[in-house]
C-alpha cells in the first residue's frame, strides 16, 4: 500500500494541464492507479486525480463501495477509473452544491456545476467507457476532471460569502474527515 502526499492549493503543479495517457496495461499505469486508490481511501476522498499526487496524466478515480463520511447524505457513486476523459453537457441546467477537496483541506464552498452530463474516456485496460449521469455523480466527475485542466473548485465559485471552513459551515461533520 502506497499513500502519496496530496498537493495543496498554492502548489503550482495543481495548475498545469495533464497529458493524455497513450499506453495502457503498463506497470507504471497500474502503480499510479494503485497509489491513487490507496491515497483516496486513506483520505476518505470521493475522488482523486493524478495531478493531486504530482502526476501529470489524465487519470481520475472516484466513487466508493460504501457511503463517504465526508459526504454522508450524498448518494453512492460507483467506483470508477476514468482515463483521458471528455465531458459533454446535456443541457445548461446548473446545480449549486457544497464541495470540498483533498487539495483544499478543511474548507468547503458552494459551487455551480452542470446537473446532467455524459462522460467518456477509457478504463484502466484502455476499454471505452461512457456514462450519462446527473446530480452528485455528475458533480464528482466534473470536480475531478477539473484537476486535469488545472482548476480547483474555488475557481468555479461565484459567491465567496459561501466559502469557509468545514468545521464552521458544517459542525456536525467530524473535522478529521475533511483534512
């Protein structure tokens, strides 16, 4: 098990554009996916992108087999590996929702996201993957894919009066769960 250090907001590496994966089934890709999974699990993340651990590849993982303690009221999202993603808007309806980020520890913000999207890309074996999703699932995918394009959720916010420390905004959550 390898738990990697998660880069924090302010680190210039989080602002870079990630490169597409061109080779699948390699030991290097398998190690990256294992490190992402171990790191996400250790941090109770809803998802994690390769740039968050300093790797400039278009690779994200998200979802869980059990409820996430950082988002106790959110519906479960299936565990997914998504490589070289493309997001297509299905309508222009947006939804505001509270987001946190392992690269912005201890904070939450109200972020507008497309409510309904189609995402496509490749799985860990290079096989095509495509899903149409909405709500929290769509939010998680957009959040993670933003990391591939050098964006953090505060850059999407429109109202910074709705940005603050998790322990103040949501005192019912265990503060240790949002680091």
